[in-house]
C-alpha cells in the first residue's frame, strides 16, 4: 500500500497570503488529522476529519481550516498568513480514527515558510 | 490543562547500552499511549501502542511500560545501535479525542 502523501513538500509564502496543503491518506483509511510542528511547541493538533466530517478541532484560530472529500483526501487552508505560521505541517491517517486501536500513519509533511 | 513531559531534550548513550526514555503526563487519563520515532525531515513513524490495562508491551528490542498510578510511561531500547538515533515522541489519547503528543526526546547513540 502506498503511504500518506502530502503535497507540496516545500512552500514559501508572503505574509497576508493564503495557502492550501493537500493530503492523500492510505487507501481505506477514513480518518485524516493535521498537525503543526515547530521546534518549540512540538506537534500541535489542528483538526481531524472522519468520513468528510470534522470530528475534533485543536486550539488554532479560524484562519486554519480544512476539509475532507468523499475519497478521504483532505486539504488544509491557512488564510492571512503570519510569520508564526512557518512550520512543518503533518498529515496523518488511520483506519478507525484518532489512533484508538490503530496507529497514526504520517506523511513527510509540507514545510511552510512565511516571509 | 493536559500536559505531557518527556525527559530532557537530548539523551546520549553508548552503543550496546539500554536507552530509557520517560513520558510523564498530568491532568489526563489516557486509555492508550503510543510511541513514535521521528527522523529529521520526516513524519513520525509508529512504534508501539499500549492500553491502560496493560503494564508492559514488547517488540523486538523495544519495551514500553505504562503506569497509570504514576502517570508515566517508560520506553526502553535494548542493545542500542547508532541507527536508533532519532527523536522519540509519546502520544496520549482517550476514545476519539484528539491525540496529544509530547515534545519528544532526541536520542543519540554513540558508536
């Protein structure tokens, strides 16, 4: 089975712009979650989608949004970018959601740099 | 609020020795605890999952313990090798709540 695929791998944006990141989960996985990783904060949960519904949400401002399509692929959008949004954005998929009985499978992330 | 602490930012250990990493948590009663390995520039990779009613789990050279009274998990790598050098993350979850990760411990195995 192919692993979790995230595109693009690298992005450079300017403050005030918006960005869309894409994630293709492992085939058959219905849960997709997104994390922001920075050196000081570690992995911070953004949100989780299961069968096209947002099931959990972290403590991020409304500028961060996401969606999941019927084929389980997911996108994450960040509007009005700020310098502090520079981070590695990781997507993870699992079969039963939130890793309850099955682990999270991560992609290699999208490295976003905001200048 | 929930808090996870992993021991020290970095741990250096001699090849062949046992590495022990600690994960402590507060204000949380996880049903599951997981350990992941992360290499630079890559996403975390799942290693082991242990449930709240399990005391210990093993997989090859890896061993995880889970003490819900102490609110602590220990992660051991026996006969450590330079290839084990990476950052190790613990993660807590209960039901379908969001997964909470520790900041990780960077392990360096010295030949």
